[in-house]
């Protein structure tokens, strides 16, 4: 899975959670929870989508490392390679 | 023969609209099946039946405002469930129906003083209120009412009134309904408030271990053990679980825990997880996921919106340290949960860093007192020190 495909998985999950948001306008280095006004269930749903889409399981202890779109992509890419 | 009436999905609700029938006349239906989709200020709600029966005839006209308590469909069943009443008259779709739409208006009067209107349009007060709520210009509506006035039906059928999809709601209408409920609560319920800091460390450690081997979709969130603890504490302290109506408090035999769920665009609903005290931590998590999903995307059931016996409001992990709620009448308590903080705590003469969460209670002083409330909060605290008990249901 390349970066583009990974971003697509995340953005698809975002649109499902926040249909009023254009994910293309998301600042990739800002905390997604603040940018998109996500609650903890929303964030978990993104983690689930990434897990299903990429096969990479992000443990709870690492949630703080994947709060931005950039960070989440880099985390998953490093575990895929 | 009996009828199914327009239910109330909250203390604020005065009317609703049937926007879609999910059954056909002559169809046999089972208990729990959805009969119709009802449009309310909380969005589209699934109206279900509470016993096996057969649909005889539709009474309500689609997309017309039906006051709470008025019949919407005729059913044939084995016994009277107590949910409905026999009525000999069918609902009228003419002007008197609007009387219940907004109780603060005298609705049998068409205002004819044209100086009161910016655009000199005759309209019934109910039509004006509806138009204001839905941002509809009365000029865009037909006028089929008495003396050529715009009536409620004209406004609700206006092309500018866009049909609602599942999961959608009118923000103004919802905020109006919330305002009515919280104002009534503050006016009529003498609240008292208590707060307790609870050490969540043992629960967190237990939960981390539980989630270690689980995939993300099967993980249990950190507030779920709290929900289990609150539900079981309510079972043990029933004076916080029930309703106060006509100056009398009735305990509920079940703990139907309302969960305050924030919706995007300033929405708020509080559907109930039924018999929450009997659920283990996995069942509670699945129930939470289900009501959150259906709150946001549509599909909440009538029974979930009507039957909460107490409510839990969690401000979330990026919220504030404390939240004091406003009781949803006719309930008698609301529990607030703040965010979890790492704090230094003195334990056996030493300072340790622990996970601390503040839990508050806002309760009805007509039913309980501070001492009772303190015991209730301390029960929650005690339960959270032995989270392994949440693996099983309440015995």
C-alpha cells in the first residue's frame, strides 16, 4: 500500500464520520481530533478503518503517535516496510 | 382493534411527523419491528411496536404534524399493551390540529393586523412558528387556510421544506427542543450537586491488558468500565433511577442508562442502553457503538429515546476536568464524567502518579439528599477498584 492509497483510506473514514468536512482541506500536520472535532469513538473508527485497510494494527499505547494525518501515514508505512 | 399513537420522545416533544411507512395494511408484524419513521427535532426515529400484531389501517397522513398522543395507525392485536388507546375518531388534518404544535400560541386566531407582519402575510401562529424554525419565507407558501391565511400544512408542504434523510436534523429545531427541556428542568427540579475524584488506575491497567490482544474493532473504550460501574451503582441505589411525575417518585425496575451523545452541528441526544446494569464490559461496548452509530446516522428506536431512567454525560478525553449536567425530566439524576488526568496522589505516605477522573452527580433534591448522593458516588468509586467484575453480567 502506498502513501496515496493510505491517505485515501483515512480520508474515506473521515468523510464517513464527518460528511460536512472536505478532507482535502485537512491540515496534514494538525491534530485530526481538533481539526475535525472528533470524539473518542470517531477516532477509534479511524483507527479501525486504517487497521482494516492496511492490515496494520495500531495499539492503544501508540494512539498519541498518530494524531495527525502525516503521523498516522508515517506510522503505518514504517510498519508495512 | 387498537391504535398506535404519536409517542413522545422527550419532555420537549409536542408533535411529530410520519415521513415513511415501513409496513403495509394487512401485514403481520412482530414485537420490536419498525412501523414508521417519525420526524422529530432529534431527527428521524424508528417507531416500533411492543407486541405481535397486524396493521389494519394508516390513520396519519404522511408529512403532516401529528400531536403527541394522537393516533397514527390502527392495529389488530392479541391484547392491549397499554401503549395505545381505543379511539373512535380519526385524526383531523384541519386547522385545530395545529393547536398543539406550539403551546405558547393561541392558534385558533389568525392574526389580521397587517402592521404586525413585515410582508403583510396572513398566517396562523403555528405556521409562523414552523416557518421560523425551518427558515421558510411565508411568501413562498401557498395559503389554503381560513380567510386565505397560510396554515401549518401549507408551510410543511412548502417546496422549501426539504425532506429529511436519516441522520439529518434541523439544528434550530433541535436547539429549540433542548432549550425547552433544560429550561423546564432548571425551573422545576431543585438540583443539588456533588463531586468525587475517582482513582481509575486499576481500571486503566486492567483495560490495557484486556485490549492488548484485541483488534481495534473489538477494543473496549476507557469510559465503558465507568458506564458499567454507574449502571451497577444505580441498581444498588435505586433512588437515582426512575422518574418524578405528579409529585411522586417511581423507581424503575430496570436501569436504562441514557448516554448523552453530541452530534455534529450542535446536536445532542441521549438514547438509553436498556438494562445496562446486566451487561458485561463487551456487551456495554457493543451497545455504546450501536447507539452512537445510530444517533449519528439514523435508526434510533422509539424505546431508546423514551425509556432512559438516568443519564450519563461524559465530556470526553479532550474536554474539561469536570462537568455538571442538567437533569432530563422526568429523570431525577444525571452523572457527569470529566477527562482523565494524571495527578499526584498520597498513598500510604508516599506520592504516586495516578489516573484520576472527576465524577459528578446532579440530583433532584425532592427525591434524594447529599448523603445519599455521596454514598452513590462512592459506590461507583468502589466498583471501579475491582474492574474484573465487569467481565460478567450483574448476578
